[in-house]
C-alpha cells in the first residue's frame, strides 16, 4: 500500500495528463498533483499562486494517506519520516519556482508609474471621461492598446487614447507619453495635473470646449514634441514658458480666445516644424526670435491682429511647404526674401495693407500647386514665365493693381482648375485656347475687351466676366445670358429708371413675407466664378471664390431651424455663400434715396458650447462702394445665437439708376469650423425700398409697344432741352461762385455717408439738453437714435469754432479711411448750410476720464486698465504707421478715449487731426491740443510729429496707473503735476507710490513696465521717445523697457504780455483746449545729448 501510494505520488510528478483512456484513475493526492501540473502547463503565467497552493495540498494529503495506512513499526516510521522530508523538499522547490515565475511575470508586465496613474485618473474624472473598453482606467493603465505599437494615435477608433513608454527601470515601469482627447466636446478648464505628466511627447486636446488659460507650468513638459490645443475656448496670454519646450515640433493654438502677443521665448523652439496660430486671438508683432524657425515646414498665420510689416526673416524659413498669411493686419511690401521659399507647394498671402509689390518674388517657386495672392496691392504685370509652373492647380491674383495682358500660357497649364484674376486693370482679350482642366475662371472688373473665344460656351465651365468691355454681338443669348447688362457701366436701363425696389431670397425659392413683400428666388448654381441676371433685369448677382481645403461645391447653406425673432423663418432657412466676393446689383432703379435692408442668419456655425460653436464668420459690407460694416459677425450681432435672425438697414443714394451691395471676405474669421471652408460672406435676403415717392411703374417695359411716339417725343424733347440748357448755362456763367467747400466735399472720390440735418435733429430730439453728452472746444456732442435703431453720438461743430470748412473736409477724408478696433467709427456727416456735424458710433461707457476721475460708478481693475493702455497704443499705431493715410491725432487725452460695452478703448475726436506724408514734418501754423498733454516742442515751437501723440499717451498711461488727473491744484507742492511727481518718484526709486489706492490687486511687473514706458514717452527730446509700435511691443512684453534719461521740463506760471517777443498770440484756454497762431517760428535749436530744454510758457490747467 505504501509502495503504491508513494509510486503514485512520485509518478504523478512527471505524468502530464494526455486524456488517454488508459490513464489510471488517480487518488486525491495524484489528482492534486496533476491539477498543479496542469496549471503549470496551461496557466502558469496567469495564476502562479495556485501552483503553490496545490503543492501544499498534495503534501498534506500524501502524509494523511501514509499515516492512516501504515503500521507503527520503526521501519515504517523511518520510511514515513523520509517521505515527509522528501515531500517537504519538493514543496520548497515548488514555492521557489512560484517566486521565480512571479518575478518573471512582473518583468514581462511592467506597471504604470503611480504618479502618472493618479494624474490621469484626476484629469479624466474632471473631464467626466469614461474609459474605453480597450483599457481600464481603474486598473492597469499602460495595457492593451496603450502599449500596442500597432495602434497609432491617429487611429480614430481609439479616442480618448493614451500611449505609454515602458522602458524605465529595467522595463518594469511605464510613463504616459501620449494623450489624445480629440473632438469629444470636453467642457471645462485644463486640470493642473496635466502639467505633471512630464514624460509627455504628444498631446492632442483639439476640438473640444476647454476654457480658462494655459498654465505657466506647461514649461514642465520639456519632452513635448507634438502639442495642439486648437479649436477650444481657451483664453488669457500664451505662457512664455512654452519656450522651454525646445524639442517641440508642432504647436497648434488655432481658434481660441487667447489675448496678448506671441512670447518671444517661443523662438527657442528651434526644432519647430508646424505652427498653427490662426484665429487664436493674439495680437502684436511677430517676435524677431521667430527667425530661428529654420526647420519650419507649415505655418498658418491667419485672422490675428498683428502689427508692423511682414518680417523679412520669414523668407529664410526655406523648408516651408505651406505658408498662409491672411487677414493679419500686417503691412507690405512683401519682402524680397520670400524668393528663397522655393520648396513651397501652397502659398496664400492676403489682405496686406500699404506698400506695393510685384510678382518677382515667385519666379523660382516652381513647385507651387496653390498660389493665392489676393488683395495685396500687387502691381506690375503677370509674367509670361508663369506658364512654366506646371504643378499649379489654383491661382488667385484678384483684388490687386495688376495691368497688361493675361499671358496665354497661364490658360494652358495642364493641371490648373481655378483661375481668379478679377478686380485688376488687366487689358487685352481672352486667349483663343484654354486647357481642358480649367473649369472656373474669374476675370471680372478689368479692362478686357474684344470678342469672346468659342470655349466660353463649354457646358461645365464656370465664368465671371462682369464689368469688362467685351464685344457681345453675335453671342448666343443662351450663352452667358444677361452678360450685356453687367458689362462696364452696367448699361441695362442705365439713364432711365423703371423700377423703385427689389427683394431677393438669396440662395432660396420665391417667398412672400408676412408683410406682403415678394422675395424673388435666387437659387442659381453660383459657384467659384459665376453671375446671374434676373429675367426682368431688375437685379443681378455675381460671386467669386473657392473654399480652401473643401471639396464641397455647394454655395448655398440651408437649415430647418425656426428663428425666434421673426415671422419669416422660411426666408432665413436658405442663404447664399461665397468664399471671397459676393455682389448684388439693383438695375434700372429710379434715382433717389433708398433704404437697403440686408438679412442674415448663421445657419452654418452652431451657437453651442461645443467645438462646433467656436467658429467665427467675419466679412465686410459695402453699399454703393462705402464700407458700412467691417468684420461683420452675424452670430455675434445676434447675441451668440444661431436661431436668431439679424436685419441691418443702410441709407444710401442711387444715382445713374444703379445700386451695388458688396460682401467681401478680408481673411478674417475661422476657416474650418464646423467643416473645411466655413468662412466668407453669407446672406439670406437683400432688398431695397425707396425713401421718396416713386414716379415710375416698377415693371419692365412692354416689348410689343410701338416706338413711333417715343421717337417723336425724344426729338421734340431734345430740341426743347437744348434751348433750356443754353439759357441755364448763360445764367450760371454770370452767377458762378468760387469753388466752395461743399463742392469740395461732393467732389471727393470716397464720400462718407451724409445725413440730412432734419434726420439728426429728430435723432437728438432737436439737440435736447437731456441728450447732451459733453462739450469741447469745437462744439457739443449729443446722443441720438437713428430711424434704423442705431445709437449714435452727434458732434455738432460750433459756428464760432476756429475749425473752418476746409478743416472739416480734411477731417471727413481722414476718418473715412481709418477703421480699427481701437478707433471710434464714423458713420457719416452732415454739411447743410452752416451746419457741420459728424455722426459717430455711440460708446455706452463714456470716456476714460469719467471712469477714472468721475463718480467711480465704473470700476476699472488693474487688468482692465492695462488692456485699455494697450488698446489705446494699438489705435495710435494704426494712425501713425498702418492707416492708408498717416495721421497725427494732436489731442490724445483721457476724455478722447471712449469705452465700449466691453470696456474696449477707442480713441475719438479726429477734428484736430493733421494728415502728413512720409518723411515730412509739419511746422504747423496752428497748435491744437489740451494743456497738460502737450509735448514741449509742439507747445513752444509748433513742431508737430507723431512723437507729439507719444508724449500725450505717456501722460494718459500715468493717469491710468495713478487714477488721478495730470494736474490737481488742491494737492501739496511736488504732487500737483502728475508728470513732475512721477519723475521725482522715479529718481528716488519710489515708483510704486504712484499706484492708485483704489487698486486692491495689481501685477507689480506690469505696473513697473507701464510707468517705465510712460516716462520714456514723456522725455523732453522727442527723438528719444519710442514710436507707438515700440510701445505696443513693450506693453506686450515683446521688447525690453529701457531707462528714461531725458527728464522733461514742466509747464509753469507765465504770461505773454509782449506778443512780438513771444511765439504765441491769440491764446485760448476755453474748455482746456486751445489753438495758437504763430507769427514766425524759427528753426528748432538742437539739444546736446541728455539736455532738457525747460518748457516755460503757461500754467497747467485741468487736462480734460
């Protein structure tokens, strides 16, 4: 018995169950041993602990069998002890084997570092993300797809996704190096735990609704290579600590609400290959340190408010294959260094102001497939060598100043599908041959002439030939129907008004509104280059543009939404789209005043707290060539809603029976939300109604009517008209007056909108005192409400003002050409008889001096004051350096800085502005300004430069810091004059004593920066004052603030009894503004370096 049991036990150690029918049935010990070995064979990697348990069970069971079956003889006792010893040794061996197997298993299954596990669990819990089945967030994170090399982070089947690197501590520890949380509408801030995952190399948080700011702790992620936060709702400044991520290859911050400028420190990321900063909300200049991006291959710089010129160093990013610079505010010319960018396959430059450029810089870019150089003030001709660019698929050179013929070789490029050459001054005729792939052609608004080639009748060809001089005789009416109405001067019904209104349902069918108006259908197939003329030739439309990155050729947007603020929802459920330029024309209208009504609804971009709702559509609106809306945003105007309709009305005049409404995309807004190509003009309906009693029938002329009576009537009428004209000419010659200021206004090429005096009188309730906002040295300002619902500020220039009609004309010209976020917008003017009025946008929060020195009902915390200072500086940069006509304001002061509903500052009152050409300095014959803000050289010698405004800006900056006026007679000596007090404190290193006591919290670094800048701006030598563009760079942190060295002299008590020995006469101090006529100012005496010439003259008064 003992022998059999022992044999069975030991045999079972080496017997693997085979499933054979000949296997004997083992007893319990054998079964336990066999079970142990079965686990060893099949499941040892899964359950090594079970092996030890079965070994122990087998040992106890065997001993019990022996003990119960063997007699108590000494031999048998010795055998029992020997067997016990043998089984004990066997058990210990099994236990050791288990320990070895556990360690081996640990080596093959490394674990996530506990710090990373805690951080990721916290992040996902904060974002309410449920882990996918492929990996267990509550268990081992770095398992499954997280360590499967075959699963790439670009695989859309796995989202969210983490990836791990398990090579740490002899491959026993994993660190998370990749996180993807993409397009799943995560809402909320970024948890701080994210910045503790220091082994991250790839972070994709794009297309969510993340809010809050990026923490400076982002600098901890020094291993980061690919990082994108694109399409979110993040705000605040971009942390300069990103510059610590020196291994960064991709940076994506597109489509957010960031503020401030690009930190210069990011220039340390010299390995950067892709940079996406479009629609990020950033402003300021492009730092010089970005010249280090020599590895850059893709750069998207669009829809950001940048300042200055296009940097030359971009031309040395020679590895670029894609470059987009659109709607940035950067000025030209295009640097010649761009000729180095010969690796480019896509180049999109657009909306560059100032400076002209030729096409010479593209001469070696033979790899281009997309060339868009739209609205860049390009001059010269299109080179004939462009026919050698055989890879070109799309060319857009529209809205420039190119002239000369179109090279025939351009039409024969084998891959070219889209060609846009509209709005230039190209001449000659269209080539007789065209490449087969060219299917979209725009040559509108040029000086082309001659007969049209036969290929214009090809069925699949989209053409826009509007506003040229083509010969159309013999052209089949079915081909390009209505084109004769849209040639130069739009001849259809020109000179004879037959209609007095029109209404169009843009992109939709015919609809009758609840008011009874019939909106004609406009659902034609308008594509990248198209036009259409209504059957009755009452109206027409033309469209140009190809949506970037989109294969969608549908230029109509539709919606089934019910709009909450209109009874005509159906009218807004369809809308016409355009990628560049969309025009509607009224043809044959009776001349007179009209109200143009434009109706909109944002049916493409959602109004939700989702990444699909982050999109922003912005475009400009022109009526009769006058800019009436800049950067118009439908959804923002609708209060953020996508189910609220928007209606805008504009007063205009129709002359020569022609009306034009032009919607123009200037590169602003997001490009790709919620889909690629979601940008550009969108409109639901256009209508025009008369503001007079019509005298025409408002229907097309009858085709069958006899013309005999008409011919006789014309002959008789011409004869009588000739006699009458002769009499009138004689009378006019006798009574002709000299050329008047009113005629000068009427002769301007670009005229502002003119209001009638009765309109403004009604708007202000006959200039009632209850509507009076204030009064300055040149007249009073009243609040008014126009008939279209707009609130306006009406500046009524006093007849007794020294500002004459000529200066009034200059002011209109200046303001009409100036449009900027930080400048008050001019709606129009009135110049009836002796009445001279300007109509501005109304700013509800009043002026800065009221906010700082008034009843304090409007609290300005430090961050708001800093943003106001920066906004004012940007406005002055535009006036000095970026406007098409450069302007010196001459009266920068706190009361001329107005605040809108969001406390955005806007510089106002250009009534004192002087225009000047580059490289010229005005020695003005009149000083216009406010005491306390006047620069010494201007007040004493009439020496006027842009540094005059810089000085005044410095005083305003000190007022923002201190919260006090620039002078206060009630204060003790040494503190009466703010500028003097500031300099004295600075010399004693006690600048912080300037800080307003009402500021409970402030950023000390920003305070010191603003004070330092203010002192630099108020130095006595104008040559030492920085230009305003430098001021913006310093305020934004992109440039260092140097020490001020030229302490100014101060205005002191003095009178002027002897005008012959003084440079002043006719001194005025009414309302703290004054004007001074000079007798004969001599040349400015040069100052030695660091010398401060005292400014003696008059006592400072309250600078309001």
